[in-house]
């Protein structure tokens, strides 16, 4: 009996249905528009032994947001959320300035900052995983109190917004190796390490399983509470790394204004990258693309010369447009609308 072959799906349709195509297309379109706004936008040059240019600057400035977004992607994968990442950055920065003033070894201070982020993740993870508090409420506690904790740490040695000098930490943040900014190389190393943990161990599968259905995961022998707890710890550690970069970048601890609204940018980066707040999926690579889209859009607004009052509005509209393109329902409605007009 001969089998009837099914017609293959057109290539263009398979591409349009891919979660990866829309954020990548958005990034490409933004960069093309930037080329029209600024004729020298694509110029890359070497200044003082390192690469400079708008394209390098976008990647350079996107690193802190991308780091936080990677941790956020894992938490969202469990169907959770972490609103406290900005406060964790503030706490890590305050600890860096405090221990530098105390005369500690700067390599050890880096470890303190990352461990502090991890401990904040332990706090969030305990509230969510073991005490059963809703993630948005549990992390809101640290979001509200964390910047106050950072200010209190500053006041321990009698100063506010203390400045410091650290050749080691500032080298990691603003230095370069060869022609490449060090923070970009550091980000690549952290990304590879996290990707190996998520994709080459069972952790990623467990996170997606718990996010998809925690009850079913427990029945399958997965300790859902432990996976959720670990996810928040990882998110805290990633925020700790971002805190080190942002604090070393400004040479000071400023808990009040550092990383304001970074939690919103991180969540947007995850969603733009194809993640769902309903959990069950982790897209690390696409999350990085989402962070680049946000930073490219910010750069576009700055070089366009538009008044600052319009920045957030334009940013929100572009992000909304990208999210609509990613929505299957929105695309179907748009296609149906055009077909209706064509048939008239």
C-alpha cells in the first residue's frame, strides 16, 4: 500500500514560526535604522589599545543587563520572577566598597560580591520554595529593603556613596585584553559556564519540567522545591556579577540609583528572547539577543537626538511591536486582516 506524502511546510513559514527570527530581525532592523540616523554608526576603531565604536558600545553596555537577564531566564523557567535583582546589585556594590575600605584582597572582594548575590538568592529561594510565598511578593521584600541594606553597609564606615580605586576590579569592568573589552570576555566565560550547567546537566531539564508542571515533576521524582531554590540562587549570583561590573564601572557604591529598573529590562530581555512568564522554557542565547535589542534601542534613541522625555515611550512602543510579532495570535489576526482586505 502506497503512503500519501504530506506537503512540506514552506521554508518562509517555518522561519516565521521560529521564536528566534523575530528578536534577531528586530535587532537587525534597529541597527539598520541607526546607520541612517548616524552615517558613522558602523565605524569601529582602536583607541588606547582597545576597540571603540557604536557596535562595540552596544555589546559593552548590554553586559550587566544580559547577566541579570540570564539569571532571570532560569527563574522565569520555573514559573517564578525576581524583582530584587537591582537591590542585589546595590548590596554587592556596597560590600565591594566596604571591604576595599577595610583593606581586603581585591580578588577575595570579588568573591564576596558574588557570594553576597548568592546569599540574597538563598533568601529569595527560601521564601519561595520552602515557605511557599508567591515569587512576586517574596522578591518584592528584598527589592524594597535591599537598597536600604546597601545604604546601611555604606554607613558602617561613616560615608555615603563611597568612592574607591581597584585596578583589579576596574580592569575586569573597563579594561581590555588585546583589543577586546574585558567585560565582554568575562561575560562570554560566564555565559559558557552557565550554558554548560543548564544544557549539559539535568538542571535545565528539571527547571523546564518544574516550570511546566511542578506537581507532575514531583510525581516523576524531581524535587521541585530544590530546583526552584537553586534557580533563585543562580539568579542572585548573576546579579552579583553584574553588581561587580556596574560598581567598578563608576568607582563608587550608590545603592540609591545603581541599576534602577534593571529588573524590568531583564524581564523584557527574557520575553523578547522568546521566554514565557508561564514558565517551562529557557532560552539563554535568545535572552542575550533580547538584552542586545534593549541596549541597541537605547543607543538609537540617544544618537537620534530626541528629547529625553520621549525615550521611554519609544522604547516601550518598539518592545510592544516586537512582542506582537512573537505572538502567534497577533500574527494570525494581522494575516487575517490583510487577507480580508485583499479579498475585497
